[in-house]
């Protein structure tokens, strides 16, 4: 419309201040995830802008800004090797937010900054979606909304703006809740994610070199949480099977390359088994973890010939799946000769000492079982020490570990044992995953952390199939029965939460974990699947998107009406006396005798009396009553008089 | 937004919902307050859409939360913006008359029982004004409109709008209060001198003339004074810088009188003649004498003072027009 305000007014000082504030508040939660130079440059730009505003200096010229944008973009491109993708995208947004500040002249520029701040608040969730991150975002949302308020009306004081922003956002909460629960969820991704999505996630990798797992053991990040349907199995049975590594190059173990298949290569037993639900944290790799041995592939998952479960795509978001496992199940008795042959391969010339020893075991043994027992006895005899800080190993890692250093972490044990078995002619492979976990007494869920990462061995015995042998358990049985802290020698640096002197911290952590888990399950893990379950439980027989949208519209409408009533309530609460007088005037207005603005009660009554002699007396009486209530000093019977006026006005029919 | 002008005009007529002009006070009912997103609001909605798609694509649970919160904020903004305008009471105050060529300043009183902030009023062609309305205390708004022609200048339809609190939503309403401004003719820039002579000859209404006999005293000279009343002798006695003085007389017929007669103005354009009469009326008023006005169909008996001037100017303004 032509009458719409088309000009965009220049910014007032208070508005500039707000825009700077939102710049700082939006940048703060992202700063740790940005390259240092970018965070520094952004901060410098904001400070520069503040200085220019304070000294009332002119803003930098356009060509200088263009130069800065180009330089910054080049820096981002150089840092990430690309301008596209998740991380460079966030970096560019930050850059634009900072540089846009240096050319904010009008309210429209201000609006662009607020929208950028909202985007950055969202971008923060690429890195963290925890409760603290949500609180940081709440701060951004309140500040950004206060900035929007100030762009419309710059006069109120900052505290008043913040308060109003908080109130308005508070009023938006019911809509948020309704939308969150009922907005038909779509399972992402809608299109391919950029290659760098999910970078910086921790978890087991697809190869195992000495030091790989002990590195993980310093992290107390959560790998996954488990809720058992019934009682939890014994701790010693909690082997969470992950990547199975069969190829060895003398130092590093790697998985066999094979195509995933729809089902596991063995049949699920008819009975027994432990049902549970895993909530797996994002780790950027496709593996799913299950207790040994899983009975079937979960929904939307694959399996391998190595009895490993795989997701269809790398796990870039927290993922839930149901599984059922059979701890006593032995599988692979009918393993193909080709696979068994592969599980014997050793690089030529590696680890000569253990090969010689293994050859002597084989010579004395009547069966593979005998060889296994001899190997176990040898590992026990060697007095190997389980430690988080093993010495570095050279070319023949198994030999050096078993005969020289004799100190290692689980990957040393598993690797050396598998090498020894292969050298003795027994098919063997390394299985990585997690062992154990910690029951949170607050909510009863089992929490498995990165420091529970473990590696063990599987050997193939004729007639029995693949049998789990955990060489770590031979030297450090407490690692399996208790936990890492019990198994490593005193003085080894343990993750903070594993140390005994911090038991109160652990207690606190348990509570916090339980809260976080609820948060994860219901806020972050509210998937299309969970939405359907919840709505079914709430009594919707077939919650499809149509039903959800209809319900959403209806409930939002109700919320809107309630909020409207609440916001307009003050206008209804007008002075009751004035309301009666208005009512009278409205009624008379139908006869063309509406009260005029400047007309007092008596003048009005006289005018009405002249025009409508039939009601003259009543009209004069009402005017007198009104005047007494309005102008006379308050009397004790005021309420009664008011009531009388109300009744007489109600009966008044001009 | 480029609706053809005629279509827009029809929309506005429809949007008013009442036949203008409306009796005061006008209460902006729910039905006549319109709400649409502003350009900023559209940008906001587009940003939310991008955020929603991003949240879905990256499976960001908290992203959904933030997007929905901001969506709720948009809905709440509609309510607040609507509330900021609806049930506003618009009445008009007195609008002082102006001369053609000046700006007519309309006073509007905005009353409300709740606080309203950052309202903007505008006229189709003319001024706009911004105002806050405190609770239970009417706010006075002045809207200026160029007064080009003499006669009644009705306050055209006014628009009221607000984008408070977030600037994302615009609520607006039209109203046409029954306010009008009297526009006097433009005083002629070059007018013949006051018709003293004619007035003496035709002055039947007061025994003629200026009561030359009874000298009453001096007062400062004003341009409209008849030259022969200037105290030339007195002035000559004094230095050149001394002010000119005018002799004042009192007699049986008391004040001097002058008739501002339509017939005395040069023949020609009606408006030009009215302009000259207006100039004369101002000069006559300034002279302090009694003066009367004769128009083709009506006349005003001689008198003096502000009220007399106002009456005369009103007659001139409404000459040949409907007085209502």
C-alpha cells in the first residue's frame, strides 16, 4: 500500500547498542567452535563498531568493507578448504554478522542482524544440543527479541526491553509446545549432508593401532545409554560388540571389506535373550552396538558376516534402536573355509618371536583348544601389566609387548593374542566395542562411556564356532568384573569421574546424566517414530500428518483465543460506572441521541428529556444517580447505589 | 502492493465499514482493524522456514524447539500489534481556522484505557504523526494538512497504524472523524487601501465618519489609519526616529467606522475580491476602528474585536458556499 511506511529510519544510539549486544551474545556460544583467528577478528570488529558508535565516528566505507568480506571469506575458504558445508557455513555467517555491524545505518540493516543472530543460535546446535546450550540459546532469543523491540521503539530502558522480550517469549511458549509435539515430524536428512557434518564426534574408529583405544579411555563422553526390558545381565557379560577387525598389516587391524547384508548369518534362537533399547550418541560411523550376540538386525539396520550391526548411514544424530541379544549363543560353527583362511593371515616377517613360540604350542597340542589353553597360560605367565600409559611400540608390536615392555592397554592384549593364535594356526580376529557400563541409580539406565571402550579376541574352534576370548581378563580380571579404575595401577591418570575421591562428583553426575537422558529422549530424540508412539498413547488411533495438522490447528486456535482474552482483559475491566453510562448512551444512540464527548450528565439528560418526553423523568433520575456516584464523595452505600443504577439502566427502554 | 488506485480506494471505503464522516468518538472495533505482516515480518517468516528445513535436515531437536518458539513469537506479535490498535477511541478537538495557503492543523484526541505505544497516524496527502497513548489519559495528536481553498476543509480519511512491538506485523485502520477546519480566503498580497472615502459617503449606519470633533488622544500609527488622522504636527516637532502617532477621536458617534464593501473591490474574479476583502478586514481590525462588511447577499453590522473579525472572516470564507 502506498501509505505503508517505506522509508527505513536511521538507527538511534540505543538501537546500535542493542545490535552490538546481540552480536556479542550470539557469538559467545559459537566462539569455541570457530577457528581462533575468526573468533578474534569477529570480536575485534564488534569492539571496533562499539568504539565508532561511542566516538560517533563515521562507519568504514563500502569498498573497505568489501575488502574485509573478501579477506574473511578467503580465510574461511583456506581454513576449511571450501566455502560450502556445515563448518565453513557457520564461519561465514559469523563473519557476515560481524561485518554487517560495520554497515548498519538503518532499521532494515538492524533487522538483518537480528535474523543472522537467530540463524547463529540455530547453528550452535550443530555442535551441542545440551541443556546449557539451550540456556545459551534462550539468552540469544531474549536479547534478539529485545533488539527487535528496540528497532520499533527505541525509548524504553534496556531492563524494560528485556523484561518485555521475556514476557512476549513466555507467551509464545504454549505455541512452541503445541508445535513441538504436534507438528508432523519428518525424518531428516532431506538431502545429502555436507561431508563435514558430524566432524568432531568421538567414538571407535574403523581401525585399531596401538594407542587407539587407550586414547578414547581418557574421554568420559557418553557412547550410548541402554534401558533393559528386564533385569540387567551380569557385568562380565556386558560385551558391546562393535567393529570386527580381521585384516592385520603388522601394526594396524582393519575390518574386512564386505557388503552389508540384511540379516545375520545365524538363526535367532526361539527363546531366552535379553531385550533392551539403546540410545546411541552420534559418532559419525555406521556401527551400532549390541550385546554379544544380537539375535536379529534392528529396524532399518544391516548386518555383516562378522556378526556386526550397521546402520544404513553414519550415525550423525542420536539414534534409538531396539535389540535382543543371547549371551550364550555361539555362532559360526559352519564358517566358510575362505573366511577361516582369511582369519589366519599374518604379514610375512612380522613378530618373529611370538611366531616361534606359537609354532611350539602347535607342535605340542592335539587340538585348537589345546593351543588356546597354552596361549592363555603364556599370557598369565608373562605378568603383563594393564595400564593406560603403555610405552610406545615399534615394528613388531606383539613381540615387543609380550616380551619386552609387558605393559599395554586392551588393544595391545587383543592384538597380541590374535597374532599369537593366528601364528599357531587358529583362526582369530579382533573385536572392538565397549565393555561394561555404569548403572545410573537415578533412572536405572546403563550408561556406557568412551572410557568403557574395549577390544577383545574371537577365535574359531571346530565344532564350537567363534568363541570370545578376552586376553585382558587374563591379566586384569578386575577390568571386566569391576571397571577401569580397579584394573589400572594406582597413579595412572584416570578420567575424572572414575576416581574414588570424587564420589560426590559422580553422584552429581548421575543426577545430571538422568536429567540429560530425559532431555535427550524427549527433546532431542523426539523423532517421527516417537511422535507417533506418544500420540497413540494419548489416544489418537492413527496419527498421520493430516490428523496431527488438524489437531495442531485446533489447539493453536484455542491457545490463540485464550491468549487474546488474556491480553484484552484489561480493556474489559473498565470502570463499572463508566460502563453503565456508556451502555445508556449506546442505547440512546440508536435513537440518534448518543452522548457527546463534552456533555455532562445533566446536559445530556436535558437533551434526551426534550427529545423523548416519555422517558424524561427516568433519564433525569439516572443522570442524578450517575452524577452522585461519579462526583459525590464516596458513601458507604456506594455499591448498592451502583447496583441500583445497573438495574435501572438495564430496564431503561427509550 | 501495487493495487490500482481505484481498487484501493474501494477497498478503503469498504474497510471503513461506515459512511464517513463518523460522529466522534470513533472506537476502532475489531472488525475494522486489519493485520498483515510487514516486509520485515515476511523476512522473518522466510528465515523461520529456512531454520525449520535446516532443523529437519540435520535432525536438530533443539533447532525445532527454537524454530517453533520463534514461530510462536510471530503469532504473539500479531496479537500484541492488534491489541495496540484495537478499541482505540478517536475523537477530534477544536481545529482553529486558517487562511488558505497555510497548513490546517487538526487536533485529534486518542483515548484508551490501556497503554498504547508507537502509533502512527497519516493523511492521504499530508502530514503524519507519531504518538504514544498513555492509559486513561487522552493523547493529543496534530495532523497538518495544506489548506488550499477557502471554505470548509473536512478532515480526510485518516489512517492509523502500528507495528509495535516487534515490527513484524502491521495493524492498521481507517477512520474519518467528523472534523473540519474553516479556511478563510487568502488575504490579498496587494490590496487597494482601505475604502475610507466610500465608507464615509455610504456610511448610513452611524452618522457618518470618524467623529472628528472630539480629540481623545494619540496612539501608535498603524498602516491602515487614514492619513489625515496622523499627527503630522506632533511628528514634525519630534525627531525623525519618533514613531508616527495617530490621533484618536471620540464623539457622539464614538468610534470611527469603515465599510468593507464588495462593491468597492475591483470587478473581476470572486476569489480575488474576497481576498481583498479579507485583507481589508485584517487591516480594519488592526486599526481598532469599528468596521462593517457588505457582501452581495448579506452584511455584517459594524463592530470591532476578535469575535467580530472571526464572524467576518467566516462570512468571507463561506461566501457562496453551503454554511454547513
